[in-house]
């Protein structure tokens, strides 16, 4: 078969454009994502801005209650539930609950699209694990039931993702208000992904129905092997996908991890500043920062601190 | 019938177009109310600004003006304002100047997918007949585009991906106005699957305008927090006037309830410092009066303060200015410390709840961190203690409950007020939706105190309309004016909005709907008090 022949060539030949491109672009993805995540982590403590229901409120989450409902709440032990947070996040990730409840027209396209992406991610992870296992001499991709299972998996994943992507694109283009409220980036992302999916289908149909080229490529990539050539169509797919991933951290698609911050660190951050908690030092440091807001009632000159301005009365 | 001509929806970049009005309110599209209120022609509640007034002020957003902004007198003035705005953008995104909200803001700016899942959660957008400029993402996208193009020197690639926008006087003036077309109810944030908070954008925009350019609603700033810091209260009441008024209220209450009611002032070592929205003292004296009756009857050790700022729980900075917010919060705490109280109880005022209990929390260090409690929780404690003899038959009329956003969605205090009502109001019924999914009264984020130009008309027709619909639905089988009905609203600002809203729609005359707080209902049910504490008079 065409594909298996190329796998052998790939493993033994010089490093290809695809390999170099893939390494560079994946590095871009990883470093870009890390940069963005670290940026959020390093942002200073903010004032509380929680929004109920808060998923970890034990026994009260069903109606959105909080510890403020308890008389002398500060004297009582605060009971939180990690399970509550995990459950809410899982419900959101696997059923797109908020979209289903508030935007039903977009729910099915969005659900198909996201499930397609989840399955494609798992396929990529399986190829990666297979490559690692093979490299360690443990076991190849046999544990997945062979190429036919991978092939079916790929079809289902690509099918869902492509269908979802097309439906989302149609909605954005066909609904005048949604089209009007979209940014150029919203269209770029969908068209770009559609192009990646189109190449993936072409590869699946013409080159790599059982993902043997892909498996060999991943294996070579893990060993940073140089060599040979792979079909041009496969190279195009790898580079287009790689470029998309490298771009992703600079787009709103980082919501896949930013949700941790938007939900856990903002929406559900209801931890009270009671004795023993570590806010004092942080707050003191922040209150000593210089203020340069220029309005007459502040007149921040870049030297006065927050502590200074909040103790003034200000001019009208 | 001729089909309606297709009007292209207003685009984000249109905000810079020099047109007389970007997207005027279309009275034909306002969502109708249930019968018989569907007969009220929106035109009768509307006021068009005169041509003269429109020459004086900028109403080019939607034909409404909340800020009475005047056009710059010359190009230099315009240039100064635009430069100031760009400078404000930089500060809004800097740790030094905006550590208070930087992380939530940056996350919100970075992650909106424009899926419009938030759109239908916004009552202003929906009730206006889906006016594009009220869409929660509209104002947020204006900010996103401005940040991409002008923020920190600008980023051409990011700007191209975010979309085109121009910064000129029209953009600046309309964006300032647009930041006062959202009540900060945060239903949009609640609906967002990603956790983006387009309501926060409103808050941050108001902050930029206030803290950098000195542009803010007069009622919130000059006549609000500045006045409070200067004379003690945004009502203008001095300590002597507050004492006088409370003394008068005490006398009235004593007469009504048949035992002596005396509000203690400045009592060092009291268990509780009670902070009222001072507006209650002037507009709804029965509310602080009812509090005094309950605390007296329950034998609570409590006090009010006559110190400047501390006899008024309001903190308007919460809506538009972090510096003003912190100044007022610190004054409240200073007095509590001076009086050595065990806790501060915040009366029936929603934004005061959130300001002092939640937003100020991490700024109150060491001894300043005096426990703060909601009056609703505190009241439930008193009711549960059994110290008051309650007779629910005294409240045998239809009652529904409004959930103030700041107490419920922003603090999770949902059940205490309901448990009290279930105990004292046998004909209590919920609105739909309610609890943390409630709709704002339409007067949130300062709107209730704002009525310049035709803004009050907009409040009645747009921001308050969904609540009017909810109230009518809650009482739908008993709208007959022969049946008195009570809209329980434990928040002073919401009450201000309901006073205007029920009056505008004639709901007192047409349906005998009265509004009031929770404590009044409790006192009305007290068996030891002569019947008829509630006076069925609309004011």
C-alpha cells in the first residue's frame, strides 16, 4: 500500500518540511498557550466579582444560594465542594448547557463541532501515545484494534467536526444579525478549520485511510528523525493544521483553558477575606501601586499611591 | 400588505458615523405588555428631545441622553478628549491603575466568540425590540476594537482580525452614553458559556470615562458620591437633619405600634451598626421605622451613626469609579471601628450590600475587616428566634417578591427573604423567572436616580419594561383594583425605580399594586402591633 511505503521512507530518510514545520508550529502553540496562561496567572488579585450560582457552594448550588445566607456567616465553617465545580464544568464541556438553554439554534451545530474536535483531539492523542509506546518497544497501535478502528474513528470525528463547522459557518453567514455581530476573526477561524478538514478528508480518501502515514509521521516526529518524503497532501494538511494551532493562542479559542480562569478565578471566586487568609500582603502591595488616573477628583500623578488617593476627598 | 423594507443592522464600526442618531429607539418595536396594559401606547410614555436641546447636548446614540454631554467647542478640545480616551485605555489595561479588575477584564476582552448566547438574556436588548446597539456584545466589541487599534500603541494585525473602528467624537460620546444603557445586572455574564462578562465592560467603560476624563452621570458623581463625601449623604442631609428626621420617624412609629421606639445613635459597643440607604429616611420613612420597631421588639443591641457618610449606606462608586467606591467604603468601616460594633448590618439596599460585603472585602485589612451581614439574613435570624409573635392573616393579600440583582445574583442571598415571606404572607407567589435568574428592576447601576432629559422615559419604556411585565404576570389573576397587592422589594434603588414605573403605567390606579420593603410586611404581621401598619397609599 502507498501509505506504508512512505512510513518506512519517513522513518529512515532526512527531516522533511513537514517535520520541521510541525515542530516549529507545535512549539508556537505550546509556548503561545503557556505565555497566555502564565499571563493570566500572574495578573494581580482582583476585587471579588462572583456571580451566582457558585458551583462549589455545598447544598445551595441548586438555587444559587451562598454562605451569606447563614446568620453570622463568618463564624461558621465554609463548606465547598470540588465535585460541584467539576460537575458544572463537565456539563458545560459535554452538553454545552448554556448554549442549549440560551441559544438553542446554535446548540446542535456547536455540539457536533465540539464533539468532532474532542474526537479528533483523542485521535491525535492516540497516535501520539502509539508513537511513544512503539518507541519504547512496548506496543504499537494494535491496542486500538488496528487501522480499521482508527479509520472509523477518523471518519466519525471528521464527519462531526466538518458538519458542525459547516453549520456554524452557514449560521454566521445566513443569519443577518449573527453575521453582523461577528468579527473578521470569527469567519477566519471557521474557514481555516474547514480548509484543514477538507485536506484531512482528502488525505483520508487518497493517502492515509488507516492513519498509517500519520502514525509513522508522529513516531518520526517523536524521535526527531530526519528523512525522506511524505505525500504533498499530507504535508499540506500538517502545515495548515500546525499553523492553525500556532495561531490559536492569539485568538479567543483559548477559551478551552481560559474557562478555568473565567469560572474558577472570577465567577466562582467567593473566598472571603477572613482571618488567616493570605489577602493582606497581596492587598498591601497593590495599594502601594502608583495611580495616574487624571480626572479632577483623583489627579493621579504617578507618584501618589492607591492608599493616598483613597484617603483624599477629591475635587469636583 | 407591503413588506417592511430591509434595513441593514447597525454595525459596530457605525458608531463613528456622524449621523443625527445611530439607532433611535423604535417605539413600534417595543415589546407589548399583557392586557389590559397592552392598550398603553408607548408614545404616551415617550419624550422626544427638542431640536434646541439636541443642539445643546449629544443625543446621537439613540435620541436619549443620560449624560448631557456637550460637543467639544473646538478641534483642540476634541483632540484633548480623544487623546485622554486613548490614555484611559492604556490605564485600564495596566496593573498599576486597574489591578482591581484587570484579570476579569482581560479575560472578557480576549474570549468572546460572538455566539450571541448572551443576547436574549439581556432585558434591555429584548424589550427594545432588539435594537442592535443594546446587544450585550455591541458595546463590548466597540471596546475590543478600540483596544486592538489604539490600546498600548495599537496592533494592526489584531485590529484587522477584531474589525474596523474609528475613534472620533461620535465614537467617544456614543460609547459614554452606551455605558449608561446597561444596568449591570450581569444576566449576560450568567448566560455566557465561556464566562465572558460583557456587563463588566459597562463597568470598566464608565470607570475609564470617570477616572480619566471626569465624565460621569451627575446623579452618581457630583450629586452622588462627591456630595456624600462632602456633606455626609447624597440626599444632602447633614447629621443634624438625619437625627431630626429619625426622631420624627420614631415618634410616628411609637404612635402606630403602641410602644416606645427609639433609634439609638452613636452607641459605642453596640452589637450591630445598622446602615440605611439615607434615601429611605426621606422617601420611605416607614422602612427605617419598621426596622427600629423590629429591633426594639427583639431586644437587639444596635445603633445608627450620625457621622458623615456613615448614616448613608450608599456607595455609588460601585457603578462607575473605583476610587470613589473605596473612599466611601473606608468611611463606613472607620465609623464601625470607632463604635466598636460586632457587626455591620446593611439595610434594604442592594448595591450597598454588594459594595461593602463583597467588593470591598479584600481591601479591608486587619481590624478594618469588620463582619458585614445582610439585613435579610439578620431579619430571618430574628424571625426564627421566635421573639416576634407573627400573625400571617394580617398579610392576607397577594404578595410577590422582587430579587435585587446585587443581593441575589451577586451575593447568593436567595432564600432568607423567601422563608420569611412564606411564613408571614400566605398569598405569596413568585415571579418568573426569579432568584438568581431574576430580571433587574430596570433602575440598576444608578438608573433609578437618573432622570435627565428623556432618560426617565427610556427607563420606563425599555429598561424597566420586562419587570413591569413580570409584575403583571405574577398578579395576572388578580389585577382587579379592588384587590390590594404588594410588591415586596427589599432594595432602596429598586423601590425608586418601582415608584416611577408603577406610576408611569398607572398600576396603582388600574390594579392597586403597592410596592414596599420586607420589614414593613414583617411589622404588619406582628401580633403585638395594632393592625394596619401598612398604609395602602402610593407614594
